[in-house]
């Protein structure tokens, strides 16, 4: 039996997601959602308007092929995710055609091996992990009879299992090796695997166990040897790092580690609180927005995972810090109605610098992420609706 395969009761496990998706299409409009959500300070009239401008930018600048002139399937998939997170479904709703075109672009370019990458091989598992995650979310929100999507997703998940390295991580290239490369690759596969589980696919416990072990090996305590007992490490501050053995301790990696553990069901892991402390302090120190220049609170990559870490841990982390990220995005979104290539977008650069993608792809990436962050409180995505999977807890 393959480590990852579609289970026979997928329809039973996903029927409620399809029902929610159908109800989404009946929602009267943004005003209704705002009226419902303003009491809990998650959605404001301004953030809802900013989200709509962002989605309009994505639809207006998409292009005939549906890929925004990009061959990175992960980046195109992120465009799909922005629409799905806002309740837009393929072929239905205000931006239904744009959603369908982007989804078709990704699905039609899946390789027989299951790999979702048509760019440089060095970007195999970046594109593959991101695209697979998005396909899992699309599967949960659309017709359960879409056999094409189901087949592509099943093969893509099998490839993630087959390319897991011996130490539990993943490499940039889609091949099994003795050691994985870094935490940024692991988090993308973690989200893809959890997305699949939420939509009724089985995931091998061995794959999950090895990945959890690998993620924990990316944690570095401060002022305490990494070889020290956990009881000693827990007394000291620390955070997740890019590579094992004490690599770069960035905010992005802190968030990635939290997201990995959450997606793999390690909800009570003591490392989560340590890293949320690091993330919270960084958010508190954010500078005030300079104006509508498209600058994000963090670069797009970091913001994508910071937002999810806040949502997954919930409680005070979410309530205290999400509004600051939301309001920053609202204040810095480019608003220039005379420029269709600028009006409604963001750029892949954070207040403190950074940014990994430039030009139009950078606009796409940043706008994708900003829309996703602004849409999280809607909780339309299956991965935002699921509770804890107790079978994953250790």
C-alpha cells in the first residue's frame, strides 16, 4: 500500500466542507460579513475593502493563461489560495473565472511523477509543497466529483512521502537523500500533508513521526547546550532556526517551526510558546506604516507564516497581534485608481527590509499573502475550520 492514498470514505469526511462552500456562495456580500464580525475585532470595514481591492488586482492582472506570467506553480497556487480564502470558488462568484483559470494552470501542468514544478529543479519542493497545499484546500471546497483534481493531488502527496529524506526533512530537489536541507522546506510539506488529511487522505504515521523529529532538531536554546536535557532547555529562551545545529534564528523560522508542530498535531509542545514569545516581541516592535507604498509588516514569506502561527495558537497571541498586522496592511496598500497595475497591490518588502521576489512576481506574491492574511477571519478554508486531530498527538 502506498504511504499516502485517497481513502474510500473521503466523501463522508469532506461532505461538510462542500456544504460550507455552497453556503459561501449564498453569502449576500461583504457588508453582511463585516456586520457579523466587527464585534470580535477580526474584520473591519476598512480591512474588508482592502481585501476586495486586492482580489480585484489579482483578477485584473492575471492574464489569459491564469498564471500571472509566472511558471512557479507554488506562486500561481498562492493566487488561487487568496481567492479561496475569501470564499471565491472555481467558476462561481465574482472572481470565479480567475480562480478556475489559476487552478487549471496548476493542475494541467502536473507531471506523471506527481511533481508540481515546471521551473528550475532547485525549486522543486518549494513549488510542490505550496501547490499541493492549495490543491488540498481546493479539493475540500469544491465538487467531490472532480476526479482530475483528486488524481493530481493523490500523486502529489505520494511524491512528498517518497522524497522525504532519511532524517525526516526534505531537500530542494524532489529526491530522497540522507539529509533534508532546512526548515523552510519542511513547513511547506507539513501544510500539504495536513491539508490532505483534512480532505480525507491517509498520511503514513512514519512520515509524520520522522518530520516531527526533524523539526524539533531545528530548535536552538540560548545559553544552554543543544545536548542539554529538555528540562534544562525549557528554562532558557530559544527559537527555531533555518538549519539544524543553530543556524539563522529569524522571525520567519520561528513561525515556520510553530506552524509545523501545529500542523503535525503537537499542540502542547513547549517550543511553541518559546517561539510565540519571539514572534510577539517582533510584532510589538514594528514601526508605524510610512504610507501607501505597498510595504508589508514583514516580507511576504515571513508574514504568511506569522499570520498562520498567530491563528493556530489563538488566544492572546491572535487577539493582541492580528489587528496590528491587519491594520498595517490596510494602511500601506497601494491605492491609485489611475494605475491598474498598482491599485490594490502590495510589494514583497517588509518594514525592516527583506523581500525575496521582485517585479510583477513580487507584487503577485505580496498581494496573495496580504489577501490571505486579511481573509483568515472568514475561516472559509478547510484548514482554518478543522479542529485538532487527536490521533496525531504524542
